[in-house]
């Protein structure tokens, strides 16, 4: 019986040694110096109520200007999010535009506003509608 135990113990000792060596191997959890740090898109100060007063931080299209004016005229919490997002550098350029940013972020499950028909025929991209 002892002859059967010895080879088994040798195998177990060998595997345990391999695991110990692998566990003690030096790890470098820091990314390499050449790694690029990607910042999330700047979609505006959507977590704070600004009373629909966010100032555009990029040139808005005529359609976006109309949308911002329409949202400012009502100025609900969701409208405030749209004003901040549309006025931001990249909010209108993320997938789903500001409708996605606002209804999936600070206002989950909120109903999207009615289409802004008064803005639909103006030039430029929409900050809300996916054309």
C-alpha cells in the first residue's frame, strides 16, 4: 500500500509546487505606459438640476437651438437634462443621443418627450431624435 501512496504524494507535491510558483510570480497590475486612457463622453451636468440654464459649449445646429428653446419653455427635470446634454460637447453624438443619455441615466424609465415638430424641418442634426 505504501508503494501506491508514494507516487501519488510525489504528483501532489509536484502540482502544489507548480501552483505555489505560479502564485508567487510577480504580477504587474498597472497598465503599460503606452496604454491610452479613454475618458467617458462629456454629456453635460445631467445629474444636477440647472433650471434649464446650461450654456452651449459647442456650436449648435439650428435644429438643436430650437430643441433647447422648446425644452427651456417647459423646463421639467427631464427637459433640464435634455438642455444640458444637447448643450454639451458630445451628448448629441453618443449612441441614442440625448434621449438615451437622459432616459437611461438620471431619469430611468422616463417617457421621451413628444417629437418637437416645430424643429423637425430645421437644418442640422437633432440632439434628441435619431434621424
